[in-house]
């Protein structure tokens, strides 16, 4: 890796313009926060523009904001490893504490109206497309599992080509639900954008409500995220997303007897699968 990013930022401050200096100070003040933010959030937090943030990244020799965040995340993770990361010294307790914090923070972020709207549209939908790539694909599969139990027609599209091909053929009575921790995954955004253009109701589950994916969602459901980009897919990063799926499922289950009946049928269909 190149020379340490934080040290480089401190040493270069005297030569920075006022706009870039604000961004540098913002990063140095709380780098762990920055690695979990979008370019829009960093611009807002530092009182600058997205163009200035990108110029800042290029000024310190990174071709993009995402590459800067990855390198910063690696540096922070290295520091954490040296400190053994575990504040109490008990890995079990600290892992549990991190997960609980993510779940509680997700609860604080949730928008009741957006949740109810999303659940209502899922209940009414003829079919539900679920988009999730990489670690987010596992959350999409979990949603699919629960929706099938309710007798809903859903499918997981974890291949970017198949996802966008399906999206362009959706219509007003269908739902597209996209899961993206960063909210900046190009393939996920392109799929949701295509679904919205085709007339489908679009839902985004993301840890960054001020991210590109939000602009293409009729309902945005925000989840909390912890740690750094290199731990993407870890339970502490996706726990909030699983919680949102469970909340939606519980809302659906309470809607009517037809879903209770479907749950009973699916339970009976699988009862002989165990000894």
C-alpha cells in the first residue's frame, strides 16, 4: 500500500485549497465515519460539493471516491488488528454487542410510513423481483424464502444481466426490491432504475439513505451499518437489513388469513423433510 493515508492528509494540509482543506479535516476528524459514508454524505458533512470530494480524492492519488474509501478502510482495519479490535477482550461479548447496536440503530432509522407502504405494495404485487449482488444476495435469498412461505410469487436475481433483463419487463402491478449496503452498487442501481422506468413499484434497503439508489426507489428503508468496507457482508453490517426483511414479513403475515393459510400449506409441504 502507499504511504499511510491519514499521515499523508496531515502532511499535505498546508498546500490544500480552502475547499479541499475542509474535506481533509472532516476525514481526519472521524475517518471511521467516512468509510461508511457516500460521496454525498461526505460533501454535506464537510460543507463542500461532490465534485470537490472527487477532486480531493484525485489530489491524494486515488482515481475514485470508492478506491479512497477502500484504502482508508484497510488502514483503519490494520490499526484495529494491532489493537486486537476487541474493547473488552471477549470476542463473543463484543461481537454480540456490535450486532445489537446495529439492530437498535436500524430501529431508530426506520420510517414507519415507508415500511407500511412497502408492505402494502408487496402484498398487492403479482410478483416481486429481488435484486442483490455479492453479500446482499444472501439477504435477498432470505426475503425470497419468507415471501414464498406466504404464497407470494418472488424470485432472486443475483446475476446483474438477468436482473436488468427482468427489470425492463416489469409493470405497474409488480414490485422490485433492491438490497445494497452501500447504496452505490452500479448493477443494483441500474436494475432498480430499469424497474422504475418500466412502471414497477421500487423499494431500496440500504445503509445510506442519501445514496444514488435512493433516487430510484419509491420507498427507501434505511439500515444501520458498522465497521469498514473490507468487512462488507459480515453479520454486523447486514443485521439491520435482515431485521427490515423480518419486519416486512411480520406486516405481511398480519394482513389476512390467506397468508396464514399459505404458511400452513408450506409448513405441511416440508414436514416430512426432517427425521
